[in-house]
């Protein structure tokens, strides 16, 4: 945290002005850490800060309390300057129990703020967290280690006791009072960083509107935490972070999955045709279905199918009927949808598929992030089965990528897969609500003229076949999964026709490249190292590259939104740099594609830990490449 001292009134504790801060709330999965983090994010947004967040929680619906694998956390970075990532090292860590301290302490920078809920540091919780035992066989509390206070600014706060004391006259049982303690932590941290309580007070009223006692309880605890920071002698100062300079307009905090849903809503409104979203619930894609189900007035119909196959085929049926068919899942569900996606390729129908990637294989790490489905998206279907593949780079960008997916699918009559991931899905950022007039048109033309009609007669520019609503007089036709004769659509087993149709379907996907705008190079257009990314690595790559540029290094970056087809100018850009580095949250998938397509000696920087890449690690990888060059 870079800082400058700001004079404060004599009666108040001094306040220091920071440019940015990285905070993490951590506790048991039942401690309300996600709510706490989301509300602090809202407070920071109200204060005008730029923000990036990282929710992190266990896969179990209710993991055993007090255990290491039951720890839930919420991290955010907020600042008065551009924020690209949730941050690498923490400036402040709030832990609600021993397990949270053990899991997250290593991420707190030396000299950072460490707030500990001492009420939870009893023998039972210490044993669950696996702390070593003393000669008497009792677990040793880490709070007794003098090195903890020497390395960090340690604040031992009995959050549990103070929460109960502030609620002692309310008619709530012990468990209900205990559940309010996360708001004490929120109030305290809000005071430390001078964030406004108003949005949280309003959120509490809305959240517990049906129970005035709960409203009163949580408001009391929130204010008690805030007052404790202001009055307790252990806190000698607090901090302020000024509003960031951002383009004027109306902003809201936006998660990636909500942005995907809203992008579909915008497309449905622009096209004026129905949209059918067929999906089977799966982490981390389920919230798209939940969001869309709230907005049926916008020409959207949601269908929770009995399985993944029914989900994708319901969307294909909707597209055949003249609606926009959309489905969503994560890697395991996309595998099950593979045959259905192949049917959409063969039938040449518009279909949008959201793949919200998660850690795998199999069930793997369902609540953790990964970028390991790229090869599946490009090649993971039987036979020659190309589809368009695009990827958003930030939570807010998910809105525009969803809208673009619908536009491409309709214009080219082709399936389009959007590769998002758990980090983008659950992370959030301030999103400038766009003027809908600036969104590109999505022309929709259904064939109604019977004369000269053929099911596979194609547009000269896009190779798209005509879209016909069933029941249109004189336009009865047959489509399906068996190979069709070119133009007529009759079933065909003729060898040359099959070869022609395979190549035509591939060429139709390739022609989407004519829609791809010139690739933006972040930096000079030639140099020593080019860092190439896709998807959610954008923030970490940009932060690392801009730091390298400030150090005078000849480093630049590009970020690929269109993964199939690839941008037409990509090969030329790659050849302008001596070395190419490709950071990915997988074992090296895009780097293989770049080597194969452009014969460049690209180097992968790969981590598969279920977490976003750290900008400092990418910066170190860039430095190593530069040193190797020398």
C-alpha cells in the first residue's frame, strides 16, 4: 500500500490516504464471508473506487465447521487508480476462526493488518484446524506465538462476545445472535478503510424485510463494529482511498454470470424474437439460469431440464422453431452436450453455448476456476465439427461477449461457444451500463419466399443457410444429423458431397474472421517479449506487462477474444517479437494452438491451482525470458 499522511482533526484518529488496498475476509463456510465481501465491495463502489473481486468457497453445501476444507473467503482490491486484479498479496486479512488463519496467513504481506476473532480460538477449533499440540497434548494457539505480532499488525478482537453483548436485549437465541458476527467484522473494516455504511444498512433492510428483529440485530452489530474501530485504543489510525477517475455514466457492480444473462436479454430485445434458455443446474453456471428466470418479460423462456442432453436439445429445438436457442454448463456438462452440439453443426442452426469452466477433470474442483476446456471447445466432438469459440476477459465484458455470440450465431447460422470461467462468473467489477443504441444491430431474416427455396442454399458472403420457421407455407424441409446433399438437403452418402459439406461447414466458421476487428497491442508493436492471453488472465497479464513497461522493458501484450477462428492479423503480430509468453490456467493449451498455427516458439506459463494467475508471477516469467535472451 503506497501512502501519504493526511492531516486529521485533533479529536479524531489520523487517517492515511492510500492509492489501493487488498482485503480478504475468511472464515467458516457458515460465517457469511461471501455476504460480508459483497457488501464491502458495494461500499467501495459507492465511494467511487475501481474494484476487482475474488469469491472463494468450498464445493460442499455445508462443509464441516472449523475444518480447513470448510474455509470460505472473499478477496477484493479497490483503489483510486485502475484495478486489474483482486490482488496478489493481502494488505489486510480478517479471520473468523483458526482454520481460516492457517489457510490464508501465507498470503498476508509482512506488516499487513491481521484481525482475528479470538472467540473462535478454543481448543476444539484449534484441533479441527490441525494445529500442533504441546507437551500436555493440547493444541497450541498460534496467537500465543510472539512472531505473529512481530511480522504483522495483529489485532485480537473478541468479535463473538461483542456481537452477543450488543444483542443481549433482543429476543434472539444464541445461534441467531452468533450469525450476526460477520456484520461486526464488516463494520470494523468499513471504519478502518473509511467506507460508507449506507449501502449496507439499506441492504440489511431489504435482506431481512420480513423480520424487523433481524434488521435491528444486524444494524446494531454493524454499527457496533464501526464504533469499536473508532473508540478502541488498539486502532491508532485508519485509511482513506479516494474515488477513481472513471468515465462518466451509471455504474453497477456486475458479476460475469449476471453480465452473460443481461447480454442475452439485450440480444433478445434487439432481435425482437423469443429466446429459449435450456440448462441443467451445475456449478458455476447455475446462476445464469437463475438470473434469466427473473426476467421473463424480456422475451426469455427458461427451461430447467432433467439432464444436460435434454438441455442442449431443447435449445436446438427452439432454434429450429425460430427462437434463439441458448444452453449453459461447465466442462462435465459440455462433454454430455457434445453430441447435441454436433447435431446443431450438421443442421446448421444458431445455438449459443456458455461453458463456465471449472477445475477438473470429472467433478474436480467445482467451485474453483480453470481455463482447461479450450481443447474441448475446439476439438471435443466427434468427426470434423468446427464451431465458433469466443471468450470474455472481465466480468463486465461477459455482457458484450454474450451479445456478440447471439449476433454471430444468427448471422452465420452456426453454434457459438463462450468460454467463461468460475473466476469471471463469480467475480465482480464496476460496470458502466452501456447506451443500448451503441450496440450493433442483430439483423434477423426468416425465409418466407417459396420460389427458389432450398434448405442448404447459402448466402454468398457468410455461407449461412436460410432460417425457416416451421409451418411456413411451401417451405417444408428436412434437417437432421445425417449428412445432407449440398443445396437440396436430401440425405446423401456420396463421398465427394460429404467432403464438400465438411469443408463448407469449416469455411463458414473461418469466415467469421472477417468480423474480427484489428488486434489491440498493449505497448509497442515490436519488441523483446509479447505476452498473449485469453479469457480471465487479462487482468493479471495487463498488470504485469504495464509494470514491466514502467521498468523500461520492451514488453507488450495482446488478448485474444476470438479463439476460433483466430484473428487474421495474429500471425503478423507474433512475428514482431523475439519471444512469446502464453500464461494460462491449464497445462498449456493455447500455446499448443499458436505453435501449430503459426510455427512460433511460444513459451507457456501454466498454473493449475484452481485460482487466478498472480500478476507478479507473470512479471517474473517475463523477466526470466528477457534474461534468457540476453
